């Protein structure tokens, strides 16, 4: 019998619920997860590390442009080299996450990322960095990130348990979006003052906090799932598991649609500023900040809901996607720059609500022995459509104007969410086809 099949009414094998200390179920409030010592240390290290990561992203782009004489194709090549390994390796990383100690895997990935930052920083400060050096290190960073992302996603529940998972996911989103606001702002000032090289070295130093947090954790209090023994066909087994759980497959399909067609602001905002509102880089920066403010606000609201005991369901995932689709259409139709920017705030809150609800729903639905593989698939679907969505956005903007990709992306998201909503409603009339433990989680 496969490891993820359970007897009717029984708790899943290795389920974290059985290991959760009674005190964990009493942690409430917007920042309730921070009462868990292991998570508090982990989150503290992440705050500093993510700011450094965003600083390095800005410095790396600037360095590529300097070394290539301002060639945008070189920037695209660097992005492809850093993003490509995620597409190729993340599913296998999910298999490793189910087989091995996630804390040790995170230690390895964090140290690898720090070493890459040290090497690039040293080359840059010494004045000997060449474009191929950056390309090679982008590839290595991509490989480490491909392992880091699914392991990181599936490690959160081991830190806080099922009762605090949704709150912890929302707090992680708050940390990420706070760093996304602070990191680039600091990088812009420091590049002008001291150059790009020192930013890579500063980023390397920020990994010390994360590594120290992982090393100092109380391993006895980690709520670990049962490890999956090495066997052939475990990647296919994870895909079959998703296919056999229809609501789970529905959430993952919706994540792909939203990620590919809706979450294209990294391209559409720049196009809108330049071609629609005829603004400059400072206008683009302001729009990016307004979007980040919206996502940060959405993360705070998600943490507050989770702190009061609320748990997302697939219906909330669908509803949040519908709201985001409608708001994205509204963003694209705004007549002025100011109205466009202001509408980005609720759109950012809606998309953060979607990603937080989808992440929590997937983790709480999946069997513990499958979590690494399923979360790897979730992350791949959420971001894996970028190579397809990006060129489509550029073509639409060239053919039909800068507003077209925003409006169409919102429309596709809205339609996909509506179809998923209809399918979900249909499934609820046939719950007898679902395993009993799965139905119990939805009740």
C-alpha cells in the first residue's frame, strides 16, 4: 500500500497533529506563531537575510548591465540562468524534502547561497568580475534556490504545527514583502555610494543569522513528519497523489493560471509607466512600492485572521482569485497614473490573500509524507509559467497597448477562478468519492 493511503478515519501516518504540544493550540493573535521559539528564531534570521537577498538582486542586475554595456538581452540571460534550474530541479528537491532532514537541507542551501555571494562579491570588489562569472554564479544560485524553495515551504509546518501553519505562512509573507520594500531602497543608495561588490558581501553576511537560527533550534520540538524511505518512482507517486485528490489538483491548477497570466506585474508595471503614462524610473519605483504596500497589508490581514483561529478552504482560494482577477482588470482600466497606482493596493492585498490561502490549503490537505513533493509542485506551477507568460505579455503590449496584458491577465484569472468555482461546487455534491479523512478536513 502506498505511504499516503490511510485507513478510514485514521490520522495520517506521521501526522504532525499527534506530535503537537498542547500549548501550540492556544497560540492566538496576529503574531501568534512568534510564540513558538523555533519559529521565532527562524523568522528573525529571515528578516535580515531576505533584505540582503533583495539588495543582491538589485546589485546583480546593475552589475550585469554595467558589464554588458547596458544590454537588456544580457539581463534576460542572467534571469533565465537563475530561474531555469527551478523548473528543472524543484520537483526532485521535493522528493529530497520528503526523504531527508529538512533542517539540514536548508542549512546546505543557505551555505551554498552565501558562498555564491562571497565569490561574486570578491570578484566584483577586486575589479576582475566578468559577465561569464555572473552567468555561472546565477546558475549556481538557481540550483541552490531550486532546493531551498520547496524545502523551506514544507519546513514551516514542522516549526509551528498544523494549528499555527496559516498564521506562520502569513507572517512569512509579511517578512518577504517588508524586505521587498526595504532591500531595493537600501541597494539603490549603497550602489551609488560604495558600488555593487560590497552589496554581495553584505548579503553573504546576512546568511549568518539564518544559519545560526537553524543550528540553534530545539530539534526535539520540531513536529516532523515520518521520513519516506528511498524508493523508485517517488516523483511519479507524488503526481499520482495530486491527481487522485481533486480539490488539491484544482487549487494547483488555479495557482498555475494565476501565476502565469495574473502575476505579471514585474513586466506590466514597467510597460504601463513607459508606454501608457510616459513616466520615468522613479514612477515605476513608486508603483512597485504601492503594490508591495498592498501585499504587505494583505499579509497582515491574513495573519490576523489566522490568529483568530480562521483556516482557509478551497472556496476561499477561489474567491480570492476571483477578487484579484476583477481588481487587476480595474487596474488596467484606470485612466490616470494616480488611480492606477491606488488600485494596485487592493489588487496586491487580493493576490496575497490568494497565495497565502492556497499555500495553507495545500499544506493542510496533503499527507505529511507527501508534503515536500506536493509543495514543490505548487511552487513550480505558481512560478513555472513565467517563461510563457512573460513573452505573451510583451507581445500583447506591442500589439494592443500597455493596458492590454493587465486587462487580459485579470480576465483570464477571473475566468479560471470562475471555472474552478463551478467545479468545486460540483465536487461538493459528490463527497462520497473522497477519502474520509479528506472530507473531515473540509467539514
